[in-house]
């Protein structure tokens, strides 16, 4: 949820959606479920791992694609194996800042 707020391009979220995401984030922080907390930690590690990658840029240099490795955080989802699956995540540059091109 925090990444949604941080990496959604400007103007893509309504004020109501932002408020709902913040309330959900606050509620989950106040009363975290152990399994949900573990899932969040694995997701955070996967996103943080992007920092050590060199992205593939488009010709204009305003899109950067990274490979996000989804592992145990997605157990039970068809197509995701125990060892992990790599999925592309493309960021776009708007006014000098990077945002996710599309949210998963």
C-alpha cells in the first residue's frame, strides 16, 4: 500500500482513494496479522532488491524496466513457483521523479 501511494503517477489517485489507502495502511500497522506481516516483509525485500539492478531503459530514457522477483510472498498463486518468478516492472519519469507505469 505504501508503494502505491509513493509510486502512483500524479493525478492517478482520487483524494478518496488516497484516504482509503492511508486508513488501510494505518489499520494494518496498528493490528498486523503475523502472516500478513511476513508477506509484507518479503514484498519489501523484493522491491528493495531492485536498487541493485541495472534497468533496461527505452530510447528516450524516460522508462526504466526492472525484473521483480516474486517468491514466497505469492504462494498459491498460479504460475508462481516456490523458487520465485521474475516479472517486469516499468517505471516512468515525470517531472524528474520515477513512478510505476502501471500498478500490479
